C-alpha cells in the first residue's frame, strides 16, 4: 500500500544531490517539501516538472522546496535538469531506496500498452525483455507534500503515464501547512 495523507514519510532515507548525500529529514528541516518521483525520458514527467516550475515562486513564498527524484546517476540528473532550466532540487535515487520506502507503484504493462502502445513497441524492439520493461520502464509516479513534521500532507499516485497531479492542489496544501493560505 502506498503512502497516504497522514502517514510518516521515510525521512531517514538518503538520496544523492549534486553536492552529496542528503536525507529527507535534512530537506524538510527548513519547511515543507514537494517530493516528486519522475523519469528523465518520460514526456509526462517532464510536463509535471514544468508544471511545478511554473508555480515555483508560489511554493518558495510559502517556504517550500521542490525535490524531483530520478533513478539515473546524479551527474546525468543534474545535467538534464540544468538543460531543462529546472530550479527544483533534482536528486538521484539509483538504488531505489526512497522509491521503495514510499511504495510508489509501477504501472502495469497492460495499462501502459493500452495507453502508449507505440512506446511499448519501441522499447521491446530496442531489445528490452518484458521483465526489464516492467521494472525499469514502467515505474509509476508519485508526488508528495511532506511537512516539517515528516508527515505526508498530500499524496498523488499516478494511475497512468499521463496522470499529472494538479499543481493548484499542491500549492494549496503547501500554503495550508506553512500557514500562508492567503499568500
């Protein structure tokens, strides 16, 4: 079962930032954090990142930071985020420790095939086996707002590749837990 509102977020898990290892506890020490699990190659993840970027001033005004978690190595993650001009903290979770701890669920191969058959065909033609496709390509997305107390204040579990969380909801939750509802 994936994390839901009110659950304790795994704050003791480390991810790799550009300047080294950092725990979620360190990230939430100064205010709420939006934690979004994305894939670098995924166009819907890129759209979700652009949506978060679009409201980054509002989130920062409420004292929040955005952390986007990718599986790729930190050098690749940092370069990609810089190329896309993202101001979010882009971090690497190559061992998938935070991903597993948050229980972000994979998309089923059937659901992915129905939604994006050409992408699945392209992946399979590239030499990937179904097992590899299931574990590496079909990672679901999750977006969480975590308060300074380490509790989940917002949880969005994508059910399809195109299921992007509404950024207005994220901003509203961040404002409410930061005490800046009218800002």
